[in-house]
């Protein structure tokens, strides 16, 4: 009896990301909203899973809603200046108590290893300490921030020693100073600074939605730093928050993500703390589920190299078995690899095509066109055609042709027109496979 292969398929699709993430450092920002949510136990399980897969983890927790609630309960209101809390002595006492409680609660959750739970058999070591040294914000426009602080330095070597030993480092929103005082620092600022100084592979944050939402309420899958300033300005101007998840913590995280991206942390992720498994789906699936803040697109078109042969074979062999593509051996690919153009996403080949020029006739064949089945609903085939056209123009080619048995209509939609065998270069005519009886289509480049 054939069993469902969905689980196996999921494992196989996640394998490239397991290999990609193993040994890397990730800084995860846990806002107070996430900690108090019913899904937090699942987030903890996913963090434990990341650790078991060889990811080095620094967790930075916030406490803003818990602090605000406790201050309200004690009729102790906070003043703000330039959107920053002024932390007086009474507020600091509350903040230290709340931060300490949350730190212990998170540590306790990470210590769980009961049978019949996702964390069964795990033995996680968690350490917190004076890895972040603070200093006062001081006085601005005559306003004394008192015990609100900023980062003076981070003990990068100390954190890395713990990570190399397999320990999870847990940091909170309160840090000590060289004078022995404590200062309140936004957790987003700590997470951003730690990620930059550790040269982390990723900075990860949580929001109440699946990611950053556009005005229609749809998740924006990918954002560049240059795009975010306008989005944040619009979000901050939208006082009712109806068009997007524009909570203070989310906006702070996005500000931090931009700073991180511009300082070497090339990818930051924003996912939902309400959706079970959002963290794992974002990191170990091709399309993710949240919003990535990236310096360059996760999906790129480039010329293939010898190290790409395995990825090309994985992509084209199913189509070869179906008779859609002509079979190519590894040896043939090695000889022709410089003719291939790839679409790559997260170091996985999801599309390819090869260009074989016939300079004397000013023609070129576009061959071995393949797009991964999960990505055929986009314009990736058109991207490959455009790149092939640019290569043709650079080589003085006037016409590009394809031989196809299955994609006649698609190529016609892209501007190709049917032609006869006699229109092809003589050398290609001699190699034509009458058994396949491929249709011949031509595209005029100029």
C-alpha cells in the first residue's frame, strides 16, 4: 500500500535549508506580545528544533506590554520624549522585576523535555549575563531620560564562546553599566546591535500578522531597505492602524532590520507569533510565509558554473523522464555549463535555460528550458527569455529559436512564431530528431 509522501516531500524540500542554516548564527527578537500569546509554547518548540539542527541562537526578549500593564496597575504612568520612554526610578524598579520574571519564564520553557512533547529528549543550556553594557541616553532638548539607556558595547567574544559550546544566549531589555547601574534599552535595539556585531546570518522578529502588510492587508513577501522608509512613514501617519500591522514594536523592528541589512546582516525576517510553525515555515520552505527584509532579492538570474551541475540535473531529470526534454548526461553538462543561465532562490536552482549560438546565420537556439513545478505560476520563464535576448544582442544574434514538443502555446504567447526546418541553421537541420517531431518556433530579437 502506498502511503502519503507529503511528509517525505517536505523533508526533502527543507534539506537545502537545513544545510544552509547549520552552523550559522541567528538573533531572534521575542516581543512581549509573543511571550504572552498562547502560541508561545510552539515558538519555544521551534526554537529548540532550530538548535537541534545546528543553528546558533541568541534570543532577545522584550517586555513592553507587560511593563505597560504593570505600570497601569500601579498608577505609575510613563512620560515619553521622541517616542522613547523616560525611565524614572519607580519605572525602572518595575521594568527590572518584569524583565527578570520573563527571563526566568523563557528559561523554564526552554528547559522542558517531557515525553510526548516536541521537546522530548532535548537538553538545552541557556545563559544570560552581562554581555551587553549600557550607558545613559542623557539629556535631550532639556529632557533627562534618567534610566533609559543605549548600548555602550557588546561582549562579542563572550557570546561567541557560549554559542560555540551549543548554549543559547538569552538577553533582555535591561543592561548594566560600568558604574553598576541598570538602564532600560528597547529590545529591538539590542537585537539589532547584537546581530550586526555577531555578523549574524539572520535577524528574526515577530508581529501579530504573518509579516508586514500592504494597504490591502496582504503580506509583502520581500522588502528592500530603500523601500521601507516610505512604508514606515505611511504606517506612522496611519493613526488608526487599519491598513496594516503597524504596532510600535513592528515599526521598531523594521527600523532595526534596515540598519542590520545595511551593516552586513543581509536578511531579516518578520513572521507571526500567532500562527503555529510560522518560524519554521519561513526558514525551511522555498517561499516562506512572512516578510523578508533583504539587501538583494532572494531570487536571482545568473550564469551557471560547474558547481551548479547537481542542481540543474535535479531540475531537468524529471522532465527528461517524461520526454519533455532531451536527455543530457553529467559529462555533457560539464562541457556545456557556460551556456546555461539559472534562476536561483536561496541557493536552490528553480529554473534554467541554455543558449547555443550559430554566429554565421546570426541565430541561436534556446534549449533545455525548465522551471521547477512549484514556480511555474510566475514570470520566471519570461525572465529567462529576456536574459537570453540580452545575450543574443551582445553576440550580434538576430533570431532565437526553440524546438518544443509540449510548450508550443506558451512560446507563442511570448512572441515566438512557428517556422519550418529549412529556416534553421544547416548544422541544426542535420541534427533534427524526426522521431521527436518537435515544433520549431522563432523569435526576432531586433
